C-alpha cells in the first residue's frame, strides 16, 4: 500500500499575476493534479507559469459531492494542489469541506500561503488592524442577516466582509442602521488596474454608492465599537417619551437621539416602539 499523498492549499493572486509566490509555482509544478474552483480561470494562471497540469473542478455549489473522489486519489498516494479563482482556498471560497474531510481521514494538509483580499484591504484601510473579525459574506436578508449584525455590534475589533457590487449600498445602509455611523473603507479591485480604496463614514459611503454602477470585487471594512454609550437606558426612554409627546415622528427622533446619546439608531428605535406601545 503506497504512502498517502499531500493536499496542498495554494493561495493565488487576487488580481495581479505578479503576486504569485515562487513556492506556489513550484507546488503547482510538482503535484499530480490541481483541483480548481473554475478550471478555466485556473488555466490562465497555469499558462502564465508555463505549466500544463491535469485538473479537476471543485465549484462551491457541488463541493460536498466532489470531495470523496479527490481525497481517494490523495489517499492512494497522489499529491494534490487546491486553488480557487483568487486568494486562499477555504476563505469564503471552496475548500473548507475538502480540508475538513481530509483532516478527518488523517491525510496531510499543507498551506502554501499568499494573497488574502480582506487582509490586503485591512492593511491599507487606515482602520485599527491589531484585532479584526472576518464575516465573509453576510446573509443576504432577513432574520439571519439581522442576527449576525446584532452579534458583531458590541465588538471592538475592526469588521471585515465581502460583498457583491449590486448589494453594496444596501449593505452599507444596513451596517449603519445596526452599528451606527462608524468609520469605514470600501476596497475595490485590489491589485488590479482599477484598484480603489474609498474611506469615510458608513453614511457617506452609502450616499456615494447609492444608485451608482459598481463593478469588481469588493471588501468592506468597518471600525469596531468605540467608547461607551453616553446616556443610560432610562435617559433615552425619557427623551423618547418627551419627543413623542410633542408629536415628533419616531424615525427621525430616534436618529437624533442616537447621535446625542451614543447609541445606535436601531436600539433607540426599538425602545421608541416600546414607548409607543
């Protein structure tokens, strides 16, 4: 029985092909086969490196079904390199299930590190980078999305997430509503010709991108919670009761009080609904 092979997780450039590491190129040259998120995209990189290797596809929508045959080959003694379209396998890309099953089988898994989009964006964002919380892609809507935002609201670490261009403005608005109008940065098309990092508050960025055509890969960075609420809950409730008694509308009243009290608009609005009830 031959010794089992090794599963190499090879990080690839997130845009600029010049960012491929020598070790990544050597690993891709030496393995028996390459597992790709999209074989068409990966063959562009292989051609850039002057390589022609046997490939298998591992798309996100069918990862679970394809793990078995890949790991059977590794268990039989073949070395395998896993690559995604860009960045590090398993980080909001296919590879997580494959690695989990490889570990469960006792197979050797070796990372070949390189580019990670959120790390590159964080380093240039101007926001605190000593601690961060990576969210990947937020749930698109509904209860799950609200639950995640509620979970991260008290964190002091910088928040990093990926988002689709067509949902960027909506997500910036949801972040502002849930977290308050914090400092943020939108990083677009990192390492590519049209690379852009735009900094401002969540409100400013939402206004910039609302109705605009946005193209390319995106990373959103949001400052963690800073300071403490300046008003107690009783103080906020009293101000709400007084404002509502004067006939003020709850939504603008909540926004105004949130800025004065050091609360999020969402939390003040929730208390306001209770006061009205």
